[in-house]
């Protein structure tokens, strides 16, 4: 059986709505149980996925810490069954791998553990959506390396677009596939007062989607329910579903069977 698709969501500037997009994208790809999906919160210091989804952080990557006889991190023995024990279920078939919660724990998560998880999770899920912090840490670079697709999030203001342009330059320098990249402009509406010509000049790359500004988005976060689940016909929900449709397989591949145990 083919591995699942790994999608890394990144924004070079905080406050762009990256986590909101990642959680809603994972929910859309789950498609009410049609696909098995994992949301991987890789913002190790300030992970927000649990709060956005109203989950209690009882398990996290910290539970996978393992060392060999010499005291070095070792995760070669981390199996799919072991990875499942790290998960916090959100809905049947939609699991979350949550970030550490205690001060100082983020520094204890080595890139070797992240890389091993990025290898194992696509064996269990049809889609793995990785939510990242707004910086090029070694863990984030591992998620970008492992990804089948990059989703870059920005807002229509000059500082965010400048950071997006710098991000694109870095990704091009690292020779990532430009065709496996989607740029999403969040809070994109007339109120931004940024002409399309200026947007094109700043970004200089195709825009895959525009998410409008709507008051319903913060309310859905406060309820712990993704907007795409609460209101499928909401303008933001429709835009995210359109983005997800481009990521869905076209070869007729069905959802993998539930893992044992």
C-alpha cells in the first residue's frame, strides 16, 4: 500500500492564521471519515493545535523520548504501533500528535525523533498535516524535506508578503519542487486595500487560494471546532475545501484500513 501524503504548512510571520488553516485543512481532508488523517503540531514551544481543537494535552512527542546504552537519542525502534500510542484522538480517523506543554521540553525534542515520526506517520495515515513554527529550525527543515507538498500562508500586508518572498527564495535555494507548493493569502479582501498588481510584484509566484476575513473564524476557534466542520458553506470553508481538493489523490486510492489495536 502506498504511503500517505505529507503536507507541511509554513508561514514566515506569526499571526497569519497558519494553525487555523492547518487544523481546518486536516478536517477537510479527513472528509468525515473518508480518509485517515494526522495533524502533527511541530510548533514545539508554542503549539496551539490542542487549544484550537479543544483537546487536553495528555500525550505528546515527549512520550517517545528514547536513548541507547550510550545515552544518545535513538528512535530506529519507533514502530507504527508505538507512534499510535502518542496520538490524541479528535474524531474517529482524525488524530493529533501534540507538541510538548511544559517549559523547557521543546529543547529536549531532537530532530532525529521528528525525522523518524515523519517516516512512520505516512505508513498509518492517508494524510499527515504538519503545523510548523514561523522559523527555519532543524525540525522544520526536516518537515519540509519530508513533505510531498508545502502550503505557505501569508496575509495581504507588506511585512508578511516580504517574509513570504524571503521564504520562497530560501525554498528555491534549497531546490524544493516549485510545483509541489501552494501559496494561500489569508484575510484577503477589499479591506486590505492592497492592489493585485502590488501583491503579484511582492510575491512573484502563483497564488493557490485566497481566504476572506470573516468574524466566524475566531468564534470557531473559541468553540474548539474547525470552521469547515461547523459551517461547510462558510466562505472560508469553501476556500479551504477548494485548496484541499487540489491535494486529494486522483488515482482512486481508498483510505487505508484502521491500524490494529
